[in-house]
C-alpha cells in the first residue's frame, strides 16, 4: 500500500495546503492516517476521492456564482513565450 504526503496530495488534486487541512478538520476530505506523527494519505483513497472532489468543487462554484459555466474538458491555458531583443 502506497502512502502519499500532504505535499504530494496538494500537487495531485490542485488544492491549497490550507484547504486540505480545513477539509481534514471538518471531516469532509480524503481519509488520512498519522504515521510517526505525520499525516499520510493512501493512494487508493486519493483515486476514489479524485472524481468526487471535482464534482464537489463545481457544485461550490455554481452555488457561489449561479452563472458559472464549466470550461470544456479540452480547455487548456496557453503559455505565451515572449522574447526580448536587446
């Protein structure tokens, strides 16, 4: 069984560290365990939680912003390269 650190979870599901802590305190987040005083998450729990998290986040956004429209799944932010000639 593979365990992930808090930092790894934050990077995988794109949530802030404080947001993850808040969910942990409320009991609404990913199940976790403490190993030698450090918080660890099972990778299998993260996979189960992943799809539910995005649905939850979308519901929160729609409640806060009723006119919110989810971007298409193939939408990506474009990186713009700028060169400066001296």
